[in-house]
C-alpha cells in the first residue's frame, strides 16, 4: 500500500523495526523453523515477509543471544534449523512489549486527536 506523501517507506521502516519482536513473539510458545515463521508472518495482516528477509534477521537474533538454534532431521526433506527463544530473548520481548504499549497509546492518542485542535 502506498500512502499519500510517500509514507510507504515510513510504514516499511516501522515494519522492519518491529519485525524482530514479532519473530520473538512467534517463538514464545516453542521452536519453529524459518519457513514456519515466514508463513505465520505472511498470515498476519501487514507483516508479509520472505525468506530473504527472515534469514538475516534470525542470524542477527542468534548473534544477539535472543534465539538459539538446533538442527533436526525432517521426514519430508533435508534437516531443518529450528529457532528457540532464549531467556535473554524473552526479556527483550517483555521489555519491548512494555514500551510498545505506551508507544502505541501515544500514537493512537495523537492520531485520534486529528481535527480536534484549532
């Protein structure tokens, strides 16, 4: 979606900035492999992504110590690398969730006040 005034890039930047936390949230309940994450993100409105985006992101999350990985055999093909949320990643997600609530509330307030100022 392209918004008036070139806002497409602004929304894209916002998505990129929160995508890592969306991935951490998807890993909160258990391990997943990259293609599962891509599929779940694509199913969520507005978070369409690709393997070309997710693999570098997962690599960064692993280097940060927010996720750990393990290779597992697959019955339907080659072995898959599964990603699991670490304790450090869980803390980062919880911290983000606290900040996000306040941030979202502030933005919602500002957007809701459109036209009320004179």
